[in-house]
C-alpha cells in the first residue's frame, strides 16, 4: 500500500492544469488538497501506524476551541480570548514520551517546528505535557469560517491531517453552513468525528443537543459521539471548570489507553481517506485529459493557421505571382524581346563583337532583377506570416483558455519583429545557392552562350524560372519562354528542368522554415505548459493500484492458490 500511495503522490505531483478551462479552479483545488493530504497525513500515517492518535480540534469562530484545548490539557497552551481570530498558528500538545512522532519529517512536514508561541502560519508549535495521555495528541486549528482566507486554508489542511476530528460548535453557530460542509466531507471519507456542543446555556442544552443529533444522523454522522459543555465562568488561567469537559477528557483517555480502539479509529480514518483519494484522483485525471484535449485544440488551430499561410507561400514560389510590377519590368529589360537569345544562336565568330556589347549591360540589368526579386520574396513571406499570426491569434482569442496565453505575449498577433531580417538573409542565401548551382554546371559548358550571359545573368534566369514554373512558356508577356529557351540553349532541356526543380525545392524549404519559426512562437507556449499526454493515464493507473491494495487488505484470508 505504501508503494502504491507513493506512486499516486508522484503521479499527482506531476499533474499540471495550466489552462483556464471551465471549473479548472475547483480541479486545481482538488489536486492541491490531494497532494497535501498525502504528504501531511496519509503517507506519514501509513509509515507510522503505531504513532499517537491525532485529535484535531476545529470548528466555528467563537465556539471556544482554544479554551476547550486549554481546559483538556489543564493549562494555557494556546491563545484564547475575544479577539478574532485567536488561533493563527497551530499548536500540537503531546505527551513527552511521544515527542519523536512529531518531528519535521513526520506529520505536516511543510510546517516548521517551534517550541514557543507564534503567529506564523507556517509554524507548528509543539507543546509537551504529561497531562495528555501517551498515545494521544491534540492539535488546535484555526476557525474553519475565519474571516482570514489563510486561516481557513490552514484549518482545512490541519483537519485533513487528523485521525479524529473534535469538532466544536455552539448553540449560536451549530447550524451554520460552513462547518457542515466540513462535516459532510468527513462523512464522505469516513473520518472519525466527535462533536462538542460548547458554550450552551444549561436550559438550552437538551433542546439544542437533540436538534444537533438529528442533523448529524441525517448527514451520515449518527455514530459520532456528541458531547455537551455548559456555558461556565472562565478562571484566571482561561480555563473552564474541569467538570465541564470531564466527559470529553474521559473519552479521549479511553481511546489512548485502548490500543485496539485507537487503532480502529486510525484505520477507519486512514482507509476512508485513501478510498476518497483514489476516487478523487480520477476527477483530477479527467481534468488532465480535458487539458490535453484543450491543448490539442490550441495546437491544431495554430498549426492550421500557419499551414494555410505556408501552403500559400509555397504556391507563390512557383505560380508566377511574384513576376509582377517592378520584378516583371526588370526581367523584361534583361531578356528584351528575345533578341539576345537569337543573337546567341548565330555563329560565335561572326557575332563576337555583339556578344561583348551585350554582356556589358547584362550584369547590371541582372542585379536590378535580383534586387526586385529579393524584395518581392521578402514581402510575400512577411505577408503570409502576418496572415498566419492573425488567424492563430483570432482562433485563440475566441477561447477563454486561449486569451491568458495571448496576454503573456501581445506580439503574437503580428509577425516577429525580426522576421524581415531573417527573410532577407534566407532569400540572399537562396540566391547564392542558385549561383552555386549555375557555377557547378558551368565549367564544362563555357560556350559563347555561357560566357555571353554570365553567372549572374544565368542565376537570375534560373530564379525566374523557379518562381514561374506554373506559367506557360509560350506567354511572351512574362518573358518566361525566352528565359527557358536561354537556359536550355546553355544546359539542355533535361538539365534545365533539374536545375529549376532543385532551385525551387531549396526556396520552398527556406520559406517553410521561416513560417515554421513563426508557428513555433505559438506551439512553444503550449510546450512550456508541460502537460504530458500520458499524465491522465499515469494518475488513473496509480489510483487503480491503490484500490487494488485496499481490496487485498480487506480480504486478508483470501486463498492465494486460487
């Protein structure tokens, strides 16, 4: 059982519920409570079943809890008075011989042990007193309905760490809603509870006690002992007359003296708590599964937005849409009406002078085409990045759990501020790669055609063909046909097709990488939320192991051979 509980603790501790989906706050609270209860009570108690019985004194504001504790102990050990709240830091009173059971590595390990009075909620004051019987410890907790939220949270934590609740109320407060919410939880997980009706006038004790008993029975607590403490004067030490708490003290002492009875209380509360933990762990698993589904939805919407932008950008890399405006004008200047191509078809010896004249203007014209193409490609990438960012931002903005993620980075609605610089670098790198392709195929083809047009001119021509592969070559207006004819005159048709394919593939790779980087701004946020896909399965498996151990313990005489 201990191993199963440790695995459940580890599985729950690994759970993250970062998205603000409906009811997530309640699930986060449940998760915190489960982890805390495992650390504060279940694991320490499972490892130390023989440790003293811990009775946590809790209840309503002004019910007289601290006065009751002081009177049971026989001296002032915890603050009492009219100022509310009186108990801010918990006080644990134990027999001196039981001190070793309450060290820092035992019960409530996150509370620092101190030996003096303090208001620090993160401290646990230990008080050794021989008036408390060995085998019993009494823990004074803050009010469950305190006006201070931290006190309410601490009270819940302490009650969850007890083997027995000594729940204190009064004639004025016994029907209040908040205390009954706690008692309902106690009944659901079979926690041992005793009720103390305190500060009740003698003439009202019988009536109030009868009504309270009926309320307890109707809420599954009919077997819980009910003690009454009459309203009485408090002495100089802040104690009630000993006779007023004699029944409570006698009952606690009987539990301390009877190891079987004490063990029965411990096992009742521990088993009920473990059963409830295993059941609620499935609620947490459901919440984790919902987080995974919601994360997948966010991931899919961002991926779809950028996939659409990426496909549009890749299409623009070959459909000729970039051969417009200034790019088209510069390209036409370079290829003219096909005169250069026709001149290259003449015998080299006869037109050598004309080739020299043509080459003089080709490099400069090619540079102008190159600059125009670079600008067009950069603007296209930026435009598609903006498109993807807008679509992803709108999709996340439509979801309540997506809005907080966007708030963490307002720039997500636009393309990255450094995208233009990166796009410029990639386009230039691509142009350099194309030039290397031309050079690599050039040494064996240093003909008059190659020399006349040069690496620069041939590179620009190859770039234009890669960007306009879907444009029919017979469309004279675009000059694509003239460009293809030029490359085929230099390289041949088969190698020209290969060069165009390689150049276009390299450009597409670079464009996809740029937009993938933009998409990763969104996906990176989701990865940072650290919600493993198998977290829900891990919690469920751990909870089932705990249930299996419980069933085995409930059947100690089972036939191991069957």
